[in-house]
């Protein structure tokens, strides 16, 4: 089964005291074990790096450590999908047409990447917002 992973799963799987640590780590381990095929967008990779290196975790996560985690534990086992310039344009236009602003734009980019990859499931902790952006995918958008 091909599963798209939203950014918070990568962050939670790295931070042992994160409230979603156990379920995120379990989902990443399923990818590592080959039980599911994991997909992350290029945008999600950059977003994960950004959150890991700017969030107020104690101790702070150094950029090099965040990169090592993403390079060794994510990029080695996940398929990385990129959106084209045209796809970005279409997503932003759709957000404009629907009156979506702020973080909803990023949710829409994640949804587009999952669609492009033909994912059968989308893992997120932001289920409500993802359902609003893609009501037709309601049945496959879940928390891990």
C-alpha cells in the first residue's frame, strides 16, 4: 500500500517526548520494514527540516542533525515526489477560488503530491483540514 506522510509525522517521530511520537515512529518503521510504501513531497521534506530546526525543542535540533535524520531515516526508504511549476500554480489558484489561506495552502500542496503519487492512504494529524481540502479523499485521509 502506498501511503503519503504529512510533515508532522516526521517531526513527531524524531522527538521522543512529542505526543504523537509512538504512532509516528511505528508508521515510519512500517515503511522501513517494507510493510507499506512511504511517500513524501519535496515540499514536505523542506517543511520537516524547517520545523525540526526552528521549533523550541530543548535541546534545540541543529540543522546538521535534522539533515542526518531526514537523509538516513526518511530519504533512504521514502519515495520523494516533486510538483511541477504548473501544479503549484493550479494548487494556489484552487486555494484562491475556494477562499483558502494560510496553512490550508500547504495542506493543498500535500494533497496534490499524494494525488500525483496515486497514494492509497494519507497520514496526517490534521485530518479535519485535509478533509476540507479534499472531501473526495475523506476515506483515505487518516491519522496513523
